[in-house]
């Protein structure tokens, strides 16, 4: 039975004996692995895809999830401004990430703000079992003075 070149979808050749139910089942099975299903929760995803295959993808609450052969992985990006937030005396600023679990990795970058464009250092800290926030330590690299919250803008990519 021939298949499409890019997605490997099976279809009957003109020389094949017609078998519409089987041909439709083959196509539906092939498409089921290619279509990006959407779920409202991780529980719904696990119920809907009880035996995922490596490379299979779906969305959960708008976040792309991909099965790596061992576990479901996802990432989320975000942008946070410290404007209106308060840094503590140690220069820590708490930013909510909304992942619902502690990321395995995070990349932070700081955006231009005020006169500290080239003089900022951002360090990500997790404290205790808090999985709802990033704690970012921000200070000037030339003086080690803490940056006020209105001087902090953070773009982030988290891997879970």
C-alpha cells in the first residue's frame, strides 16, 4: 500500500482491491498519530493518551507537550517586568511562572531598562519547595548594588 511522502499516510493504489472500511481505518489511525490533540489537564492527557509513543505531541492548557520516549516534556516562555514589584533587601524579585511544577531548567535574559543595560547580573534561585515562582537576584555587576524592581525585565524559557 503506498504512503504519502511527508507524513506516511497510507492510501489505496488504483490496483488495490477496494476495502473502504479498512482503508478509512488505516487513514484514521495514521492521522491520529499526526493530529495535535488538546487537553484541559495533565490527567485528561494521560487518560486520552495512555500509551504515548516517542515524538508524540499534544497541548495541555495551550502548552505544547512532547513525549521523549520516557516522559512528557514541555516548555513555557514568558516575559515579566519588575515594575510595580518590590525587591527585598537582598535584591530578590519573585516572578510567577505558572508552570505548576518546578522546571528542570530555565534560561533568563534581562532586557534594556534604565542606565543599567550592561551592568546587571541576574541569578535564578529556587527556595524550598516553591514551584510557583522564580526568585531572581538582580544586582549591578560593577558595584554589586541591588537593582530596584523597576530596573528589572526578564524573559524566560523553562523546560519541564
